[in-house]
């Protein structure tokens, strides 16, 4: 059924020049292809969050072109000869046989971390949303969220997260430094921000780590 729907969409777009951004057009194509539930799904937001997360995950994993084949941590980008694809799948498949599957929440955390490194803090926060809801007591999740809030100029939210982290781990120079920078960027930060930066310097005088 999936193949039939895809073929109908491609036919409509490339041959019939139909507007496949129109939900009514897509709904009719789904019904004609034997997928009557498709029209109803398109009327709402079914699948929106899943597609959004998949796009963010792809960005986090370095997908920049289509097609890209991902197997484990290996990727092959662009159109390739069948024998090249087959060999890639054989090699990547053997290398991607882990002793134990990585939990979904760990993968989501790592993807959020990668997005932050790629200067996409809003994408990182989007992926962190479910983790904050389900694992809000995890220090690593909250610290990553605070970093993403700081990077996206959500300073009030960053301050809220960091103040709680400072209370829990008052000997962590990184948290003090990030909180100090956050307070300095806020209009009313001033002396309080400087105090946290002095504490960070005292706790780790040789550290050059910055938020």
C-alpha cells in the first residue's frame, strides 16, 4: 500500500502537475491508492511530531542530502550503483551488530547533544522535551537543556534550570560559569553574575571551558 501511495504522489506531481501540498489532493490520492484512512489523518496533525523528530535526528546524524542510507553509525550519501549499495549494506550491517541495543532515551539525548554542537539549540530543546517530561530529575538532561536555553537566548528558562543545578552541585565550576554568563546577559544580572564567575574561577582556576 505504501508503494502504491508513493507512486500516486509521484505521478500527480511530476506528470499531472498537481499541487501535492494541498491536503485535499493528497487525501484523494490516498483513497484512490487503497488507503482511505489517509484523508482522515491529513485532516489533523497525525505524524507531525514524529516527522519533526525524524528530521531533527537526521540532521543530528549528519544527513545533508537525499538519498542517504544509514546503518548504525555509518552513512552513504547520494545515488550509487546497486553493487556499491549492496556492499555498503553488508559491511555496515556487520559493524552495526551491537551486543545490546541503545535505549531510545539515550539516542534522543545524544541527538540533542549533536544538534547543540551543530548550533541548533532550538532543535536540541525540541528533542529534549520528552526527556525533560519523563526524566526531569536527571542532571545531565537538565544541564543540556540549560545549555540549549542559553544558546537560544531563553535566559529566564536557563537561569531557572541552572539555579536548581547550582543548589544541587555547588562545587561544579561549569554550572557556576554558565549561570554567571546567563545572569550577565540579563539586564538585572550584574553583581550576582560576577559572583558566580568568581566562584567558577576559584573552583577551577586553570579551566578554559566556556559555555
